[in-house]
C-alpha cells in the first residue's frame, strides 16, 4: 500500500552545516556500538561518507479517510544508523515480538534505528528493526531523519569476516613461507624416494628384458655345435 501523501525534503551531509550535530552524534553512537563489538570506534566512520549521508524532513498530512492509512509503509532502513526526531503527534510503530508497538512521541528525545548495513556489519548482533508510520486522522505530523550511509565505493561485509580477513592478510606472508618450507622439504623427500623406487624398478625391468632378449636370441641361433 502506498504512503498517504507523505512528502520529504532531503539535504545531504556535504552542505556543511545543516546536519553537523547529527553527523557528530551518528559518529559518536556508531563508534560506541563498534567499540562494543571489539572494533575500532572509527570502523564505520571509515566506510561512511559525508556526501552520501543525508537528512530528510518528512511531512505526513492529516488523513480523515481512515485511521488505518499508512503514513509510511513498513520497512527497515537500509543505511548504517538512523537518528530520528519526531514531533508530539505520534504514529511511529515498530515491530517487536511479531507485534506492532507504538513509539510514544517525545519531542525531547531522539530515536536511534539500526539500519540493514549495521545489522550485516555486526553479523546480526544489532538488528535492523521494521517500522512504519500510521497517518493521523486530524493532525499533520513532522519528523526529521538523519541517515548514516556508506560511500558508494565501500565494500560492506561482516565485521568478523573483515577482521578475520585483515588478520589473515597480516599472517599470510609467514604462513606462506612456512608452508613452502614444509612442503618443500616434504616434497623433496617424497620426490627422492619416488625416483629411487622408479629407478630400481626400471633397472630390474631392464635386466629382466635384457635376460629375456638374450634367451630369445640364444634360442633362435642355429646350433653351431
Ligand atoms: O517519520 C518517522 O517517524 C519515521 C521515518 C522513517 O522511518 C524514515 O524516514 O525512514
Ligand atoms: Fe525508516
């Protein structure tokens, strides 16, 4: 079902002022959450880009037709982290234990949502929660959402596999050299044994063939006696 007339205004992070406090807060929160998983607090900051982060102003007009009308259809945010500021009207609901739960409006508080990318990066430790906005019959509603997004060229993987990959990359030179040393000595020994075995087989076959050849030759020779 479509959203009922929700309109939005978008500003990107590169405008240099409008969302600087959101940028700082998002970095701080992402840092704490990354740290909590045993990673550098700059881990997410490194893959995010101010020019792809953005601030969105949402307007939900009053909808007298039905109280069951969506202001915003159920969805998860696809970014890393969303910082949401809503007015006093209410209408935001989130999915908890398979039930929609209304988020009590508090204009003094911010709502922080984990996005799909943070869920993927954290290996599902942090969950990207499904949410929706129900339209209000009588009042229009406003909210402001800041989305912390990765740069277009960053590669997103789970933090444990990227940490493991980085660890492996560090270890690789020593693993490689020890592997080649070991296989080298093993291989040399195996090769030498094989050659020795083959040589003895070949030489016994040659002696056998030579003997057979002599016997045939002897048999085919007319008796000189
Ligand atoms: O308006 C709200 O409370 C939620 C907005 C939202 O979920 C979004 O912009 O992705
Ligand atoms: Fe959302």
